[in-house]
C-alpha cells in the first residue's frame, strides 16, 4: 500500500475510534489548497499530532482544531459537497500531500469504518 493509502486507511480507522476529526485554521479561516485533481480541497486529519504538523508547515499563525465526528458528518461534509470541495485525508510530508475524495466517497468509507449499514439514517 502507498504511503497516501496507508494514511487514508489510518484516517478512517482512527476517527471511528476517537469520534473526532482535526482541521487547521488561523484567525481568517482554513487553507484550502488545490487537490491533485486541481479542485479545491479541505484537508482533515485523524489526530491532533498530525494536524499540528500541518499547521507548523503552513505557518505559526495556524493551529489544530478538533471537531466532533457527528458535527463533521452532519454539517461540515454537506457544506463541502455544496461548495464542490474535495476532502483531503491525513495529508503529510513537507508538501502536505495525500489522497483526497469526494464527499460521497468519504461518507461511504466512513460507513464502512463505523461498520454501519448503508441504510442507517445519517446526513451527508
């Protein structure tokens, strides 16, 4: 498995266990770099340590911020879908690279990680 693939697998496994996702922001908002496909992406991490590494690379004004998994599913992901953003997953390395998915792909992977049936009523 590639490093990005391993990071993506770890993301879903860890957020299913901790019920928390992490993102990076400063007082003006969050960085939304272009994904490998050229579309804007909103990156998330599965741990505070991972998100802090990203914040340090982006600059001293950035900080890691937790978000409850339920809020991410019910509010953040639908907003990203509406704005046609991709979801970056555990980006790492000096250039913060890794896999990104559509919101629908993230929801499907999350359902499997949480071992839920697809018919379970969850927004997103």
